[in-house]
């Protein structure tokens, strides 16, 4: 199944290891107007193909906790209500 892939955190400092990991998953970052942090661009249309429980667990091992619903997987990398 193909899922839309998103994340929770909005802003990242330059050189943040997690930001570099997200780049490997296709996330695109832009420098914020403040010039001190980066944010995921709205153009980042990321998807991930997950067909087995093993593939899902590999993603968990790579990025940490996930929030999963019928159409999307969200990387739980910050606080969310």
C-alpha cells in the first residue's frame, strides 16, 4: 500500500541529524524568513510503499514512532495533540 508520508515537527536547525534523515525520505526544506531555521516545504509530497509488517517495522527502526491511519503515515518527531 502507498501512504502519504508526513511529519509533526515544523522547524529544524541547520545540521539537525533528523532533518538529514528526512531528506533521505524525500522531504524538501527551505530556509525560514527569519533565516535561522528550516521548515518542510508545502511542496513536499512524500509517499512510502508499505506492504508488510516487516517493512513497517523497518520504517519504525529508521525514524522512530509513527501515527498511522488509512491513507497516511506521520512521523511522530514532536509534540502533537
